[in-house]
């Protein structure tokens, strides 16, 4: 089991590193152009593999923690405390993985269906945001109970992500070209989740002795990405609908 988990984690890291680099390709190529679509499709594929492997690896730990981590580090006071630590850490990773997967899938699907949102209103599509909603709710409870700052920040963002997708799928009317705004927002959202995961897990050792800087690196992708999503959304909304000030 340990070998299987280790292989999945290595695959996850490789795909994640490639995705983090590819994320910037569509940002600096002509929107709708050949290179934009080509690099974007590769990004969607690698980020999907990254998120799915993250879901699998974190689920294995949550289902069989002591089979994956059979040796408890000496600084833990008890097995119960060690299990609680693993549960908190990997619930958070599961939530981030589901969030990224949810974002890249939605970003691609909205372009496929455009205004025909009936295809977004079935269980085959909504199971993923529903799963994310459940995991994010559990993560938020743990974050509040154990005062985990990072979880307290990102669990609400994940919940808003699920609600936003459901609202887009079921609301009566959408603005002209709103699927483009959904695409852009969720692509950037996938990048926020991926970079957050990198700093929270892969890059945290860089600032291990500087707690405030460590927390800053965790929230920096959101501090940059969320305002950027809002700005781009307004820009493209006004481009498609000059007289429309807000999405219906």
C-alpha cells in the first residue's frame, strides 16, 4: 500500500509541476487562438491528472492512515493525535484536489455547452461539486474546531465555488457570453488551488522558520487571483453586454 501511495504521489507531483508551468501559457497567448487552445487543452489534461491523483492519494490516507504511514514521528504525543493530524492535513488536500478538478472540468464544459446549460443539471455533472461541498463542509468544521487558519480560509472559498457552479447551472437567464467568463474564472481558480497546494505542502519548508511568511505564501495566490477573476469577469461581461452592469 505504501508503494502504491508513493507512486501516486510522485505522479501527482510530476503532473502538478508541469501544470503550474503550463498555467501561464494561455494567459500570454491570443484568446481563442490556435496556441491558446493547444496549450490550454494540455493544461486542462495535466491539471485533471494532477487533481484526480491528489484525490486518490489523499483518500488512501484517509481510509487507511496507518497502512500508509506505519511509523509515527517521535514528536507526536499519541497515535490518536497522529491520526487527527493526518485526517486534518489530508481532508484539506482532498478538498483542494476536488476544488481544482471541479474548476478545470467546469472551465472546459461551459465552453462545450455554451448557453445549453441543461447538460449541467444532471447527476453526472453535479456529483463533483456535490462531493466538494461535503468535503469542504467537513474541512470547515475541522478548521473551526482545531483553529486551522489555512482551512478556515479555503473551505469557504470551496463552498462558494460549489454554490456558484450550481447557481450558474440552474438560474433562469445568463448574460451573453457568460460561459466565457465562467471559463476564465474557473481556469484561474484552478491555478489558485494548484499554487496554494504547492505552497501549503511542497513549498512550506522554504518558510518553515517564518510562520507569518509561510501563511502569506499560502494566501498569496488567492490575494492575486480572486481580484484578477473579478476584474476579468467585469471586463468581458461589459465587452459582450455594454449596457449590462451585472450578471442576471
